[in-house]
């Protein structure tokens, strides 16, 4: 499997060793070069998790994706370097129902010299470098993450306090990515899925997290409304989403979808302040 296009996208050479510095380097490079985005879901395009499709989308077409795709492609890259990588099942807490949906997320466990490390590019504002799978607090820059062991095979990952998710749980048993094809399809097509209901792109650039949600853009703590489709196209490019890959009609369709999404958001916000 030729992962050269993935390495080229990250701007790293092929002479890499399967050690901790390389793991940190590749994880950080992925987070700062590849956006988290759900454009294909918004446009009703199929999501494929086979290796050829992932290398084509992330390497040749230089796109982003959501959790199954992001971590699936990252796993291919890491294995090509020689890392021992396990795809593991995870469950992000559902804010509305207040429960977990096991399988609505996947993460990666990498074993180096007998120590397991948690890698995850499938959360929009995930940690920049992998975390040791060890209970306690783990600081990266100004942000603190916490890992909690729930039982012999289950861990809870507490995101930093201002993160887009509060926490998620994961099982440590290895799984195959294609085992999550049905869950991926459900999240990519079900009308009630948040990935279907709202267009989102998130990206770490210039030392901070940025978000594009429907028709608003900015840092995760302050968003502004885009003035029109031209500014929308400019924003897509800034988030490293190649407009050419969407096609003219794709961009227009996406912009029209965000109109309805923004109207729903305005209605909800108005209701919350009454």
C-alpha cells in the first residue's frame, strides 16, 4: 500500500523510524495539515473506509473527513512507518440523551516499547500529540487532558474544559476499521445525525483551533457570520478544503444547505434568550 501521497501532504520524508518522537511528529503534522470536515456527508456523497479510498481522499485529493476516515487514514500512515496500531471502539457522550453510543467514534492505540499511546485525529479539536494511556492529567501547552481507567479494558478520555466534546470512552480490544462501516453509514445518512444536520470544518492553524459551522467562522470561542458565497469559498480554502474537489454545483449546494442550518440556529438562540 503506497502511502506516499499521505506523507507528501504532511511534508515529511519517508525515512522515518517507529519511535515516540516520530509518532508525536506525525500526529501533530496530521492535526495541523488535515482538516476535520463533513462536506461529503452534507452533499450526500458516500463515505468509504477501504485503504485505497482513504489514500485517494486524503492523499491525492487532499481532503479532510470525520472520525472513521481521519483515524483510518492516520492508522494506514502509522502502520506504513512500522508502528503497531490498534483501531479501538469508542463512544462519545450524547448531549441530548445523556448516554453513550458505543461505536459512534473510533480511536487509535499505538504500542511503543511496551507502552500504549492514544492517538486521535477524529475529534475536531483533538489533542495535538498522542497521550500516554496512563491514568491522570496530561498537559499539552496551555491545555490539560485527563485519562480515567473505568475497568480493565475501558478508559474515559476527558477533553480539555473548553473542548467541543466533554469526554468519550474507549475499549482497548483491537478492532478492524471495516467493522464500523454500518455505524459510519448511519452517522453519515441518518436525518437526526449531527453530521447530517450541520456542516462543520475544524482545523488547527497558527497555534489555535478554528471552526467553520454552517455560515459562521472563527475561533471556537468567537464566531462571525460570513457575508456571502464568495467569502464562504474563501473560508473553505483557508480550512484546506479544495473547492475544485467539490465542483461548482457542490459549493453552491453546500452554501444553500447552510442557509437553512443558520436559520435553525438563529431560531434556537432567540428561544434561549426569551
